[in-house]
């Protein structure tokens, strides 16, 4: 299976809990990209005010566990 890249943002919850959350469409399916370059370009276009690696990142999925939506967030 081919690698799939997703955009993730850092979510901060109460009581010091935090973690990476995958950006998803309104339908609940995550946006998936076929290459790091296309995912990174979408990250820069849609999240220009967030700091890469700290607040937002591109993450590689080896085997997606659910159907992915193609396109831009």
C-alpha cells in the first residue's frame, strides 16, 4: 500500500492534555495527499499563521485505517 500524508494540528485540552489531531472534512474523513510535497503545500496555504512542527505538521500514514478524502482542507 502506498504512503498517505495527512495534515495534523496540535490540540490543547483542559488539564494539560494535548495531542495531534488529523484535519478532517465535514463528513469526518481525513484529507489525504499522495506526496509530502502536496500535503506541505496545502499546509502552507491553509495554515499560514501556525508554526510548522509546533502547532501543525505533515504526518505520514503507512496504512490508512479508514477512507481518506482527497483535496484541500
